[in-house]
C-alpha cells in the first residue's frame, strides 16, 4: 500500500503504537475528542496491515527498539509508511540529547513527561497541517502537469495544459549566454478541466548552473502566479478609463505609467 498524500482525510487517522500507561492513556483520550480516528496496536507489525495508511504515527518510546531493530529502519523500508510523520511519546523524562537523537533517526517530534495535553495536541496539529500544505502543493503541481511523470520530458511535452510560450527559447538563450533571465507578468494560456483556455500571468526566473569552466550544466526555473494581481489592476484601469476625469499616474522619475482615455488627447 502506498499512501496518497493528495487525499488527506478530513478526519485524520492516527496509528497508536505501544501499550500506553495510565498517563499516556489519559492524554491520548483528549485526541478522541478532536475528530481523530485511531488504529491501536502494541507493535508496528501487528497494526501495519490496514486498508488505509494512517496520516500520523504516535509511538511509545519503549517501542523504538524491538529485538535490536530500530523502528525508523522498519518504516523507511516500507513504501506505504516511509513518508508518514512520527511523534514519539514518553511517560518518562527524556534528555535533550536523546530527543535530538530520536529526531535524527526520523521522528518529527518528541513529547515527554510531564505531558501537557495541549503540547501533544499542538504536535499532532502541526504535523497534520504540514501534511495538508504538502498535499495542496502536490495538487497544484498535478493540476499544471496533468499528473504526468515529467522527468526526462521536454518543456513542450510536460506542459500539456499550459502553453509553454517562449520558455524553450528562453532556456536556449540562458544556456547560450550563461546569464540569468527574469520576466514579469508574462502572459500564458492554461486549459481547465472543461478544455477551455483561460489567461494566466506569471513572474519567471531562470538561473544557469555553471561548472568551474563557466559552462552551463543545468538551469533552475521558478515561476510565481500573479494572475489575480494583474486582473485586479486591469479592473481598476477599466474603471479609471471610464471616468470623464483626466487621470495620470507617474513614478518617482516623472515617467508616465498610466493615463486614462479621457486624458490621452492631451498628450502626443
């Protein structure tokens, strides 16, 4: 089973591993009042074969080493669990050095005695929020790339819903010159799920990777969607152009950056 992080449930599923003494049981009972679902098992092996991979693992610290095998080695070897965040709970005081060691091994955080309910809730909430943000980012990438595996494809092959515009030519120029390229509010057209195209504006940055000989070995491309800002400015310009008043906007160098239609006849 492989976890689909694009489908984080509205009622997150937590996997509780361990026997949990009275202190931990009383604290964990608070989670049951926060719309969380649970899988409970004394060991990872006894509870790992579920129809759904959990969103978060809460494990008792005594379960981190079983028969000389480290727990994090187990989940890293399992494709379904390797990306599942882990919060370690301990009814005993854990030294800062040991907490750091546990986090180095793979834990997202360590919550130890004395455990305050809100400390545990905060750790769980923070990790689930990170998952939601990652899922949203992956969905955004999926919408642009139509879910294709794009490694090894050309720009034109990868962007099937977004017109690649002049990106291939820009990449050729950056490779030829070895100089970065920056553009602001570049217009594109992107196809929606209904097959219809809509306008899109992006800021773009392309930076070359150079070896010691100054030869371009790769290019880093970044883009920022500024469609909302551009459309908002266009709406304001439309309103200003409809006014009978004479309106001119200039920058600090006295250059005209906007003039409405009523005022155009007085210039040029």
